[in-house]
C-alpha cells in the first residue's frame, strides 16, 4: 500500500519532504482481508482465547518426506546453491515436464517450463509477458483477488465477469461475448479450476469451449491450475478427475501451477508456468530481470515432490480433505446457509449466508462477531466479490475434520443466539 503522509521517511527519521510523493497510484491495491483476520486470530490466541481458524488457504502437514530429505541432504553437504537459470534449473524443469506426462499424458519440453517464486511469481511474469497497460483482461467474480489487484497495478483494465450459481461460478463463452459487446475486445482471460473461493471446476468440454473462443478471438488464456490434484470426483480414475490442463485444449494458453497446495509447500515459494513458445523469450528476459532466478534451495528439494512416495503422501492428504469436506457438507442443513458453491475441488466452502446473516449489516460484521464471540475465523466474501460478496463467507476446511466439526458446533450455537 502507499505509505501514509505522516511517515518518517525523511532524512534521520524526520517527516518526508512535501515533494516526496506518498506512493505510486498503481500501488494503491487493497490488502488481503485474510491477513488482517489472521493477525486478529494471533492476538486473540496470545490473549489466551481458544480460536478455530478456518480462514487460511493453507494445507496442514507440510511437504512430502522426499522433499525434506533432499533439502536436508543439500544443506548437510553444504551445497553451494547459487543462482540457477532465470527460469529454473534444468533438472527441475524436466521433472515438472514429466509431471504433465504422468497426470495428463501431455508431452511438455523442459524448455516450455518456467519455474517461479510460487504461482504468484508466475502470474506477474505471465501478465507482464502477455498484456500491455490498457489491455482488457477478463476474470470471474467471485475470484482470487490477487489476479485483479496485480492486473490493475500493471495498468490493465480488469473486466469482472459476474459468475453466479447458474454458471457454477465460472465464466462462459456467452458471458465473454457479452463483455466484448459491452466494452470492446478482450486481450486476456484468467480462469481458475478448481477456483478460489468457490472450489468449482470447469469440465473438459467447458474448457475446450473457452479455449476455442479465446483462440478464435485472439484472447490469451491464463489458466490457474494450482489446485489440481485436490479434487473430489466420483470416479478418481476418470480422465480429467484431477483437473483438465488448458494445454490439453490449446498450447497458446499460459498454464500456471504451484507446489503450494497439492504438495503442501506454501512457504517454499515455488511454482511454475507452461509458456507458449511465442512468449518464452519474454518470460526468460523478464524473469532474469525481476528475480534473477527462483529460490535454489527450494528447487533442489522440490525434485522430491515427483517420487511415487511423494504423490502417494499428497494423495493421502487429499483423502483427508475429502473426509472433512463430506463431514462439512453433511452439516449444511444445520448451518442453514443460502446458496453454497459446489466445492468440486480445493478446500473451500463458499456460501451466501442467506437468512443466517440475521441482524448483521454484512458478512464482514457477521465474521467479526463470530470471531470475537464464538472464536471461529472465517473470511467474508468482499475480497473475492466486490459486488455480491458482502453476504458471503469462505470457510477453508484444510484445517482438518476435528477443527471443522468443532467450528460447526460453535457456528450453529452463534447463529442460534444471534441470527
Ligand atoms: C487460486 C490461487 N492462485 C494462486 C495462489 C498463489 O499461491 P502460491 O503463490 O503459493 O503458488 C493462491 C493462493 O492461495 C490461490 O488460491
């Protein structure tokens, strides 16, 4: 955020001279609400309160054992761990390419993989490589706020596509056509499947339709596949059960993914992009200038994410999410909320509070009261949907079955008393 005019940024801690601007206009992006809530959770816990936090999008349990083993070996051997190539070390790029063969039966060349600092780093590179200031880029509302905020700070025009329960909270070709008719051509479309906050997925047919329309209209598709592998299909062996990769539909898309969620490696700060050939030189040049290279220790360790044992461990964690999800869905009647997104994947339940909003002005006030009075932290929907999110909450069930079961009891009691 822009620094306030009352800072002591001037010489020797004195107020900054009047001619020093408080901050660039482009920097005025809203902070993540979830960080503010996490801060409050910490303060309450420090004061001795028992708080159940279902707000962070973070799987518990950490990285697979093979990742830890390789990290320990590298550190034990005092490996040099200097700069790698700007787009990551060759071995890791090849291992990521192998992942596409394993999960999607796709041939990806190591040179088509850009290793980045989390998928967040991949988004910045993708947006810089693909879009100019002033370009119109569409995305779903509700959606992950960072896309909107990064694009806006890069000077792009963010075109929010209102995606309600009727569209399973995902963009459709009809709505994209309408956006073009209303405001002019689009340069890009960001799709996330499974999505945050709704967990909804696009089917192979839907992704084919979106990718086909993008290709025909000259719209660059950016596909966020960070929650692939965390899905709850009826038939786990069915094609596309882990999520459909946009490169199955069109290699002109930029695919973005990460070690953060399926492998539980949020703090290792490692993700990647699959780059369309035409954009690879731009990615390379930008990556070298922005960050020199992704973190070398994490790259060495991340090779351990692609062993059979690591996939098995991660799948076990997903099985745990599935049990928690089933428990939560079994409690929906008691919670009495309105529209609830289908939660096909990821570990979020996004719901309109409906009648249960009770006397509260909006979901922000409801969440504040729930946290202070009942000790349960959820995220209000405003960050994800500036138009309708003020009646919605996101619950992350990554914290596990015990935490979710206890939270449901507290929420039901809170609602009985207050709503
Ligand atoms: C939909 C989505 N995309 C991207 C990210 C960024 O994750 P990371 O930078 O850790 O890969 C997140 C984080 O929660 C997310 O929910």
